[in-house]
C-alpha cells in the first residue's frame, strides 16, 4: 500500500536526508541512501561485523539520536555508540527495517552482491573438486547462514558440522531444513574454542575467516585452534593458502584532499591534524590507475601449518616503480587460493584491478609524497602485529625509503 511505502521510506528518515521521495521497498530505500547520501547499510554491517542484535541496535540508535551521516560514517571499530541495551527497544513501532531488515542484510543481495566473488569462489572450489569432499566429514568454522556448509553437502560430504557463536545460527538451522540438508549438516551454537564437537576428528575444515588486509578482525586464530584440535592427520584446511601484497600509489589529488589540506584551512594552519589523520589506515576501493609499482608479496600463509605467532611478522620488500611521479601511499590487499589436492584450482584476489569485494583495499597514506622514477626500486619494511589493547585491531608499521609511520586498522 502507499502507506506502507511511505512508512518504509520513513524507516530511514535519519539516514536518508530527504523525506520527500516515496520508495517502493526497503531494498530501494537502502540503495537510495547509498546513491544519494553515501550511507551503505550493508557496508556498515560488514565493517562493524554486526550480528542480528547489533543491526537492530544500530537502526534504533540512528532513529533515537538523529545522528548525522558524517558521524555515522566516521564511527570507529572501537566501542560502538549503539552497544547499549537501551537500543534494543524499537524507536518506531512496527519498524519495517527491524521486521525484514536482517533477512535482507544476512540472506539477500545487499551483502552478497559484493560478496559474489567470495561466495562463487568457494562454490566453484567445492563443486569442481567433488572428489575431495566425497564421503568426508567437514567442519565449517564461523558458518554464518550456512552457505559454505550447504556447498560442502552438495559436493558429497558425508557429514558437515557447522559452528557459529552468533544468533544467526538459528536462521541457518531454518535454511538447512528448508533445503532438506538436516540429515547431513549439524549446526552448533558457540565458540569453537569452548564447545565439544560430536566427532573426534574431521577430514576437512572450511571457513570464510578473512578480514580487512586479510588479518584485521579475522577468525584465523579460531580456524587454527580447530585445526590443531580436530583435524585428522592427513586432513585439509581451505582456503589452504593466502598472501598479502603491497604496491605503491601515486594519487596527488587524494593526498592533497586528505593530508596537504590541513596546511591551509581557509587561511589557517592546522598541520597538527595530520598527526591524527595519517595513522588511520583507510579501507576503500582504490582506482587501479593510481597504482604506480609492481606488487610485492610480503606474507604467504599456509593454513595447514602456520602458527598463531607467525601471524605477526616483519618483512623487507622492494617495489619496482612503473611511473615517474610521486608515491603518496602504499596499498595492501590479499589473494586467496584453493590449491591443495585440487584438480581444478580456484583463487580470488582483492587487488585494485580485480572485481570489487567488501574487503576493498587497505591504504596507508604517507605524510610527505616521495618522488619516484620509472624502473627504480622503492625499498621498504613492514611490521604487522596485533594491538595489545584491542586484539581485534592491527598495528602496521611501514618504513618507506627511511620514512617510518605506524598505522592502526581498527
């Protein structure tokens, strides 16, 4: 009805800055907010890794506080302003977004439209290598909606055990039943470190554990725990190999907008603000044409043998410059491989010149641009370790041509 359509639009009144447009669905409203106001709800869900309750609290917080778009987009990954239980109370009776929002966020195109590369890579790996899964016991760590578990079941797994600690496990149970796979897939709610599986060993572990810059807020520690406790001696972990790469970026306009801007703000010097802006790594889609060097792989991870301590590292690297210009930033991205025992190997990349994923790239801005020439080598060193104050976050120190800066990804 027209009333329902107006109410759906009203549901986003504090995120959508104009109310004079009637939209026909929640999906269209969300798309309108992204296109016209720069607010991407699925991206916020992914960025803050919100479960059902986190999503509900965020929507109610936006309504209750009338938070501005700018403040919403600048929310860090530390303590979230909507964490309080007071935001579990609906701010709008019969809120359409609370009634159907999580169904769309979790199961619909709003998340998966950007996860197409990831989801189809996992699907293709399993469906093209069914001999790997036939008759095997599979563990899915952090199963979410259960999509990977269902792929494994369809690929011939004898038994699939799917584990997730969030409330989404209950929707996954409904999904599994709806697809008549309950005889093959067993779902368990809880942290893999705190539960006991109904089997002593599994043949294969699958997981979509990757975070920004591969390791930020990743679930790899949990996957390695599961591997060490439950994986059979000749078992397999997928993805089995991952790599982190760096490249030089030359985008003087963006550097001017974000860094040099502070040298003259309406005639006033605010250079001290650079110290607040530069240390924050930026997660964004980089224009491929701004990459000015060949990529250098700085870390390769064998998921079948790596230890947790090896996820913190220091590596020297060198970037071969491909354009005479100024290096204004370093970009980091990762590649994922499904190789071991696979007759049909599958991989995907989050590089700037590849199909967009929700992981985008991590961009580390330099305080001062470095002049570079085609063919020369730009030396550097990277150190990656967890933030002791917040284990979910990463501290990344880059030394580029003798200029050192520590960045946080949080």
